[in-house]
C-alpha cells in the first residue's frame, strides 16, 4: 500500500524546512550541546526551542536612539529628501582597526586581522544646525566563525559637525564561540570626526553592547580607531625641516620621479615595495633600548618595517602613511594594526635629491582601550629613496633611514636605523640599471671553461627566455638538503621581469636585435637548507633551518646552456640584522640547462654552488648539488598554450552542446508527445549552467577591453578574438536550451495529464532541494573545518583568502550540480511512472560526454603535475582544483546516471527499484485519481 501523497508532501516539506533552519542558524550545534546536558527527550527538545527563541527575542524591537545617544548628539528630523553617502571627512566606505569584543570577536589580534569597515548608505541634513542623520553598517571580519557570516551591524543615528561626535544604535548578527547565532544590539560612538583632518587627527570610538553581561548577546566593549580619507590637509611645511634632512644628501644617484609618466608616483611609492629589512647598529645586540622609538617586540628587535598608505596625492607628490615594525615577514596577507609598534607619517617628494622625506609621529596614551589615544611626539624623521644603480653588493631597489631629532639625553631617543627592500621590485622605471663589477673574477673562473665549439643540432633556452628563472632542490650531504629559487636580476643590459616582458633600457634596442652567444647575467639565489637533529624510530622529527641569500653575476652561453657566475652572501643569522654585515664573495655557481626537444614540456637543470675558499678557511662550506626542471621554452608561450587549451576545451564543449541540444529539438519536433515528460528542473539547471559563465565571461571581456589587459602585444588580439568566438558559441547553446525549455513548458501547460505531471515535478523539486541543501550544508562544513585548521596554524591565511576559498568551494559544488543534470529527469520518471522516451540518446549521452570533458582535462592536469610537484613547482589551482579521485568518482557517477536513463526509457521508470517496489502505483496516478 502506497503512502498518501499529501502526507508525503508534508514530510518532505518539513524535512526541507528543518534542514534550512540547520543551514541558516546552525541549530545542529545547539542540539549537540543540549543532548550532552540532558538525557530527557522532552527536556532536550524544549531547551533547544527555548535557545532559538532567546536568540531572536532581544532584537525584535528597534533600539531607541534617544535612550542611548541624546546626550551625545540630540535627535532631529531631516530637512529634505535629498541624501548622499559621505559626510565630514568620511567617504561612503571607510576602514579602521579595533581591539576587544570578546564574546563575539576573536580576541587574538596578535595573530589575525583586526580591521573592520564602516559603510554609510544614507546621509541627510536635518533641521538642526550642523546635525546630519546617518544610516550605515559595521562589519567586523574576525568573528569566532566568519565562514557563515562576520559580525555585522545595521546602525542609525546622528552626527554633529561642530562637536565632531557621531552616535548610532542598531542590531546585528554574529556567531558565538559555541557556534550559536546571536543578534546583539549595540551603541556606536565616534569622537573627533570633523569636516577635515590632518596628520594629528585620530578618530576614536567605542562599540558597546546594550545587553547585560549575563545575557547571551553580550560582548565586551570594542575600541576603534579610524583614519578618514576625505578632506585631508597636508599641514607640514617641509621647508621648515630642510636642515633636519640635510644629512641624507649623500650624493648617490637616485631615480628621478619627474621623468615618470603622470599618475605613477603613488603606485611606485606604495605599489611595488612595501616591506623592508631593518639593519641596526651593532650596539643594539647588547640589549640597549636606543634602537627603536618604542620598546622591543617580545624582547626582540623587529626584523622588518612595512609601509601602508592611507592617502596619496599624485599632483602634490605627498603621502600619508602608516609605518609598522614586525618580527615576521607577512605584509599583505591581512590588515593588522598595533599602535604600540606603528607610527604615522606625512611625506613629500624632494625633486632635487630624489628622495621621499617623511615627518613621523607616534600614537600616545595607548592602553587596554584606545578611547583616549591620540597622535603626537612628531620628532621622528624618515627618508626613502630608489637607487638608480644595482650591483652584486647592492640589489635593494628601495632603501631609507629612520632617526629622531632628539638628543641622546632626551627621553625617547633612538639610534639611526637603516632599512632596505628584500629584493628588486622596481620594474618599468626609467633610469634603473644594473652595473657589472666582477669582470676579473668571472674571467678567471668562468671564461676559461667556455667551449669554443657549439653543440651542433642542440637548442637551449635563449638569453631572453623566462626559463632562466627556476626552482631547485639542493643537497649538501646525506642528511642535509633543502630547496630554493634562482631569479634573474638582469640579462645583459636589460632588467629581468619574471613572467612579464623584458624592460628595455636606453641604448639596448640595437643590441637586443643581434643574437648574442655569451651574455652577462645577474641572479638572486635564495636557498633554505634543513639539517635533521632529532630522530624517533629512525624518522627525523625536527630540523635546523639555514637560509642562504646569494647575489651573483656571470655569463650565460646560449649555445651550450651553461651558466657560470660568481656570488656574494651576507654572513650572520636572521637575528643579527646589523648594518655593514660581513660579506663572503668567494662563491662559484655553475648551472647547466639540458637541450630543448620538440614537443617536450621542459628540460632538466643540474649544477652546483661551492666556496672557493681553501678547506682550512672558516668561511668554507660544503659543495651544494642542485637539481631542477624548467617549463616550456617561453613562459609567454606556455601561458598562451594553456589558454589555447582552455579555449579549445570550452569551445569544443559548447559546440558539442549546440549539436546535442539541436538533435533533441529535432527529436521533439518529430515526437511532440514526449515534450511534457521532459523535466523542467533539468532544463532550468542546464540553462542556468550556461547563462552564468556567459555573464561572467562577458564581464571579464568587457573589463579587459576597458583596462587593456592583454597577455601579449603580439598575441592579445588573437586571444581576444578566441574569447569572442567562444562567447558566440555559448550564446547559441544558451538560446537553444532556452528554446527547448520554452517548448517543454508550453507543451506541459496544454497536456491533459498536466496535474499529475505537475505533482511529479513538485516532488522532484522537493527531493532535489533537499539533496542540494544537504550538499551546500556539507560544503559549508568542509569550508569551516578548513578554516579552523588554518586557525590552528596561527592564521596563515587572510580573511579575503578564505572568502575566495569559499567562493571556489561553492563554484565547484555548482559544477557538481550541473554534472548531475540527469537526476531530475530520473526522479520525474519515477514519480510520474513515465512510459515515454523523453530524451533522445544523442542528447543525454552527448551531454554526459560534454560534462565529462572538464574532468578528463583535470585528470590530465593532475597527471602532468605529478612530475612538477616532485620538484615543488606549483600547479595552477584554477585549472586543476579537484583531485584525481574526485574526478574519477564524478566520471563513474555521470555514466551511472546516463545508464539509468537508458534503462528507464528501454524498460520501465521503476526498473532501477527493488523488484517488490516495481509494481506499486505511482504517487502521481493516485493523486490524479
């Protein structure tokens, strides 16, 4: 006896409803806690329900502004309907930093981001003089569980331009440490927010909970600081401080920005170099506190200094910047602010000396709360320049000094400290060149080994090939090994730009046109060596790491593939970051590229790095054997090869889709009676699956057109043409699917059996929705688990990275839904007990083949990446984002769905069910009767 359809519908709908509640409010976490605390089934259900009700009860009514803010800014009414999104010195979107918020926000700001955003959506003048009505939202990204949602608040209130006070109230949503959904109410107050700002302006404020401390929605007060973007006034007149920077005019040649194209100042100052390694005087090693403008970081001297631009003016060539001291190098991974280790400055570019001179101030009165913080003590100075000449002993593309104008007897005095960029990041800058200085050593150690005869029939990477940049594995002794990279700094008279094009320097175009066998080259080689020290059951469990940085220059022979260089390395460990550190320049580097072969992905590289000191010398180190591999002959060609394969894959898939959908249209034209039996859900999934990439590709193509983003000046037009062709084919496939959907819906509405088919389609929707929601829930749980694993590793990734990771996870899940496009048709056949052959073999088998193509391509990528992964060469995650096992699983799953459709259309829609269920009446027939 079959179940009544009405009961079946109610059960399915209730199941979907409870799954939705679990998905949105994480009631599963609440249920787990209750189950652990009670053994009584009734009390468990009651307590779970009460928990959910309490979470929402506190925010049912809107928070009254007058109860919390009337003494700060009196409430008023707007004088007109006109509104804007900015006010005072605030743009429509501002960012700031915070501390506190325990209970909702993660208090470990020493390892994660402590930034937040404030967005205004409504700003309108009121009848009160100088008072504005403000509506906006706060977003704190580092809540306890930012994967489902960060801490978000919707606020409304008023701002007085005369007092500079802002007061707002509202409610929001966040997750507790236990994973429960909270809806806290809060009051947000800011001080010192006026129509303009200068270097000493610091907006401070608090966000306070309106709940009692024993309530579930309570959180500890949050202190915030903000740096407004609008109406900033550069108040420092550097002509008054000229004498304080006179010691920086060292006569060295620096890059001149007055030769740069308009609009390049800000990007060159902050866009290319924003992290520097500090070099102290040797007196700092004794523990003296005169090396920093503040106390040490956890007892250690910070190794790095970083810049973060707040505001930059191209016309005036002036900049407002945060200057932060760090122990580790992780700038750019996530925004972080600690006023105890951060300075704020205002700088201007000196065209005469080609240097940036910065007036620097400190954050004062910093305690457990930032409410009373302000900017002052502007006695620190900083200079910043770009050397015009690089050499083997000086490869830093940017450097500077920081010092104080105080005397040694003054409180807060510190010694002058030098900082340098960690490498060459200045590309595309006129006047920058490399100067070769080791001609004699190269002649004695390298030229004597040059083969006079060329290797006939063999071809090696050219001097301008991007193959000259490579990763390596290094071995020194049976137990000492490591890895590293070799990055060209200059090739001949050209500066090398990884993965991009060479930058032509003045006077080199003629030389470039003539093939040269022996070319001057300069390299930066970075190596990390590991020496095992502890072993457990024969397995080493800990290592001593040693980092070696070598700058080298020498000769590359493009007809033998031999690269010979002499190098220099700075001596001392990472903790000894002292000025004028000793340099060991008795190093010889030899590498040999294997010949390139037609249709081969790449060749091998072997070589050695050895010391030329005598064995009795203390600077002598063991010979390092080097093994590596290279990509294709040219990285640009490799990129274009990859893009060609991607384009071919998409073009082939969409072309085949047009053919198979066309065959289905021809099939239903000859057999129109099968149209009502085609699943509308299946067609909607296929149509949306082709519409989404079409919209994204159009937006990408439009953006590339606007910004002129081309892969190569020689091939960009061809690639853009290919994209247009692909888009045209995608449009055709989309329109054909849309036509099939329209025909099916029209035939369904006129069919005499439409009620039973409608019921069967509704049942299909319910089951599909349940499965898709469960899959989305599982995807979210997996993403959250990955996030928690990263938290355990001291937050090695940023919030933006994880938002991007979630996006990729759901994009892969959407692709999986599209792979299972036949599932709705299978369910419709079962619920309607269809006897029709609704789908042509060419359609469901052909479309299955189309869906198999991307997974076959991913398998190809994964198999080819095994060779590179052995040498720690990364593979693009955008092409090969799923594992081989997952691809194989999807492969067999697609074949299974196609086989089920074949069996249903050949025998019976219930043929896949166990034999005792095959003769039951369908729900649709019972409903129809």
